[in-house]
C-alpha cells in the first residue's frame, strides 16, 4: 500500500500484539475483569508486551528499511545511467538475494549496451569502423588536424569480389572480406612503423573500404600508400582449398586540395576510383579537375537520358544477318540510337553503359522491347520473313518482372514469337540462375529464338553452354579480325566454330568487314555473317527498301 513504511508496519504489529495480550488477560482473569484494578493490570501487561514487541522488531525493521531505501536510491541512479558503482554494503548484508539480482542486472545491462554500441559503430564482418563510425572519426580528425600537414582519403573497391560471392557463397565472401580487412590493418601498421600517422579504416558497404590518414608529408606519400594497398590485396587469398585472386581499384583525394570536408573528399575519391575501374581495374588514380569535369558530364548525361525517354528521342536502326550461300537475310538486329537535339547521332556504346550504371537501362529496355515488338508485328503482317534480334542487358534480366513485361509487350502488339530473337551476352549466359533459364526455355518452346552474343570475350564453360536453351551463338569480332592474315587466328576461330556446331547450335560471325574474311570463314564452315562488309546499321525505311523481300522473292515495303 502506497505510503506505508516498514516502521509503521512494526508499530502496527506491536499494537496488535499488545491488544492480543490485553484481550487474553481479560479472558483468563474473568474474576477480576469487572473491577477497574484488574482491567488496569491487564492494560499494563498489554502495554509492556507491545513495547517489548515493538523494541524487538524495530532493530530488524530499521536495518531492512535502510537497506531498501539504499536499494531504491541505487536503482534510481542506475536509471540515470550509473551502471558502474557497486551495490551498497547495507543491501549486501540485509538483503543478499536482492544484492545478487541487482549486480547481475547491472552487469547484463552493461553488456547489452556495449553490444549495441559495437553494432552501431563497427562492421560485424570485418571488425572495422562502419560508415557512421568512420565518418564521425574522420570529421573529428579534420576538425582537430594541423593546418600545415596534408591528409588523404583512399576509396578502395575490390575487383572480382562479386564472382567469389556468386561461386563460393556469401559465407566465403564474408571470410574474404575479413581477410581483406586484416591486410589493410597490416598496411596501416607498416606506415605507422615508417613514421606516418595512424589511419582510420572503414567498410562503407559491400566490397567498398575507406582509409583516412590525417597527417601525411605530401601527395607522394599517398601514392606510395596506394601502391602498398594494391600489393597487399594482390597477393593470393587462401580460403581452405580455394585460392582467390583479387585486386583493388583505388581512388585518392587529398585534403584540402580535393575537398575541405568529409563529404567532398569522399565524392572526389569515389570519382577517382570510378575512373580507375574504367581504365582497366586494379590501379590507383589521384583525383584531378579533369575527372571532376568527366563526372559532371556523366551526371548531365544521366539527366539527359531520362529527358530523352520522355521526349522520345531514341530510334532503332537495323543491321542484317546474311546467309552467304543464298544471300538471304534471316535476321535483322535492332540497334538503339539517340537522336540528340544538340549532338550528332549518339551510338549505343556511348550512353548504354551509363544507362546500366544509373538504372535507366530498365526504362530504356522497355522502350526498345515495345518498339521491337511493334515493328516485328508489322513485318509479320507484311510477310517479311525476317526475325528481329534485340540485346538484353544483365540489369534488365535481374528485374523480377522482366519476362512479364516482355510478354505484355508481345501481347499488346500481337507479336508472333517466331519473329523475335533475344541476344544475351556470353558472361551473362554463364551466370544465369535457374529462374531465368526456366523463363528463357519457356519462351524458346513458344518460338522465340535465343542467341549468345559476343562469344569469345569471356570465360565460357562448355559444359554449361550445352545445358543452356540457346539456338545460335554469335562469335565476337575480336576472334575474326585477323583471320585473313594470321594462322593462329584461323586455328582459334576454327576450333571455336567446331565446338559450337558440335553442340548443335548455329554460328553467326559478327564484325565481317572484308571479302577475304568472309571467304576464310566460309572455308572454316561458317554460313551466317553480320558486319560492315554487307551493310551498316540503317533506319527502318532504308532497311526495308533494301532488304525487305517476301517469301516469293518480291521486294516489299511497309
């Protein structure tokens, strides 16, 4: 009951004991209970009994009350953050069970708080500072640093890590990330031993790491550290029986030349790292003003791409695939072009990579697919017996609803499946999961042709190739470029063609630019060709006026 203390309870107990003795005295001394003197004696005995009861209980009650009061005070202090002070000795002596419970509770709360702080500040896979912790530490160092000395931030992106995750699994990937973190720590320790300042190492996300040195003699030191990082990460990683070769693309930004805030330094280092990747990976690049301009141009290009989709500035051009023995056109490859209002016609190689990295490739791919389905439907109605081939990017296939959108476009335009051919890059074909393979097989069963594009530029698994739902394989131009002048090129090309044909697939040779190349390829056994020797990509109207032929051999226009 609120407001009732142990002392008041002791007093009530003493009064109750005295009252009980008084009543018993009256009952036992019935003969004397009627006179005033007998009642007085009973009352005196009751008062003495109550006083003795109160005195005997008071000592224990006072000690327990004091211990409880101290326990209350200690719990209030803990509620305000004091989890380190010990439990008062009064509680230990008078209330040992409560003392043990409080000590255990404070210890568990301290452990939980430490664990929460660790989760909030450190990456669980590598033990390095996470993004939040790294940014806090670097911002503090920037605020406290000596204005005379230089500082450098390194943005490190692992080359080839995705392949490890895909082939060996995420557990092996996490183990590899932990090894990478260990080697980065070794690099920092070596720099400290050489008289360079200590560094903050962080894992921003995925396979991206950062490193900040608050005190460096100059840019030359930053370049040397980048080389040390590359050397450390280029050595082989042994994960059990697996031997992993990695590299790193590194961007370097120096304070204050490349930014006087953490966000500016991160942006500059990221731009430099991006340039390192595009220059061939496994290299380090220092940020420059020219790179900043390129990044600005890239950002502007991304914005223009989205506007171009809204303004319908894209067009399709078509290039024929020719059957050399008969001269018949069997397929027209649809190639996207950008009719930019302020530039010449922009080729796909210029803007498609940007679209893939920015995510605009999904909307761009939907536009291409819709236009191809509409065109193929018109050609079918006009009795033009040529399929239309279209390239599918990895970003598009990664969308869970890609095949649903493709079928919707086909249904909307009533496109016959046999009028379409989907081209998938060699590297993408080797990495497709069972879901994508099942969808491709279903389309192929309905009549859509499936082709592997740019064969010979990646690392094909022939046992995997024979399991794919593929009708045709397009050999990349790099394999046939020197075929007319090089015996080695002829040997390689002949072997590749023999393997593909041996698996029961058609071979299409891309990049044929001369009669000599075509004749050599015909000797090898190739019959289907595509390249400038036959025709350059052209508008639909020009293509139809030149190559649209009905099954009866009469030239047709749409």
